[in-house]
């Protein structure tokens, strides 16, 4: 794959904005669903912000992010799921990319109100509202081509509000879940670092995938692997060691006929031209 990078055109980072978009989606989801009073709460990211007398505040603060190793893939280049209308055999455009970088974003959510009972009421509403969030982001996956165009996986001009009924359309999904990530002691240290008063808090985790650059190539890559032969019998023979390795100077082992009924139209995968057997 290194030859692809040497002669290919490299595009911009496709997922460079997804972390900020996730934070904005979380904030917008909370404000859009507010139905307790006519006046929605103020949204803040500064933990030391001191509100006015009767002002209600929602604090949304991303305090850390980590690499998610559970779904980690190898970093080698592979064909990107971008279909530009024709197949590589017909001269279509072929793009490669590395697997997305999977991250967990951790958010601290707090509320403030003049009276403690009002703050607890607002906290309960936040719990129920975020429990309804199946996804913070659910839209077609966006790819940035080396020439700067924004397309989806079908090669169409990117439109987040397009028809998603096509089964071949790749979707971008950002999930959110409540987690118990901060102890009270850790939270106190965090508040002290920001010179903010201690308030009851919730912690949520959002999982995102960051797509890197697309690499354009003029053609695909074909890899051929010979079929493995049957393993030697246990204990080896005079031509092999007990572990199955060939002894020095031993002749090449002959192919064995597998047990069972006679094979029909069997094609052997070898370096020679394939032969059809009756």
C-alpha cells in the first residue's frame, strides 16, 4: 500500500469537525426539547459562570476524550466506501482511507437554579430528555474528496437532509449514554481547578468515529493467496519434523486427495492455469 501513497492525491480530513458538532448537537438537543417554562435555561460551558438572581443555567462541558480500543482496526489503507458511479474495472475513481479513529467523549452536565428544589426538578428533566436520545448525530456519512468536493457514500453531492432509504448509503451515528465516570473527589478537584462552586452533576459518554483523508488512486489492488494444504499427520515423518516443518533437503510433499466422494468441477487455486476436473 505504500506505493499508493507515493503516487496518489491526498484529500483533507473528512472528520475534522465531528467533535465540535457532537457538542453542539448535545446542546441543541437539550434546548429544543425544553418544555418546563416559557423561558428556556441559559446554556453555559464556563463552569465558574455565576448566574443572575433567578436565572436557570445548564452547564455542558466536555472534560476528556479517550481512544476506544474495543473496535480498533489495523491502520493499513483499505478501499473507502465511496461509490462514484462506475466500478474500478470500468475506469471509475478509487479512493483509499485508513479505518476511522474511534473516540469516547465525556461530558459533564450540571444545572443551577435559585432554589434547590427547582434545580432538582431541572436535573430530573435532563435525565429524561437525554434518555430519549438514541443518537446525537444521525446523518449520511460525509467524505471530502481530494478536489475539495463533499460527497456521500453514493458519490452524490453531500446533503444532510437527503433521502436515506437507500440501503447502500453509509450513515454517520453518534450515540450517547449516561455513565458513572467521575467520583465526588474527582469532581471537587475539577471544580476547584476551574474556581467553580460544587454542584450536583451528571456524566455522559458520546461515541464518535473520525474519518481521515481520502487517498485517490487510478486502480485497485489485487491480492492472490494460495490455498493451504492439508496439515501433516501428528508426529511428522522422515521428511518433516514433529512440529510439521520441512527437513533440510527434503523433497516437496505431494498433494493429497481429500477423503470423501469424487469431486466434480473442482478448480484448484495454484500458480498454474486452473484446470477443471470431472
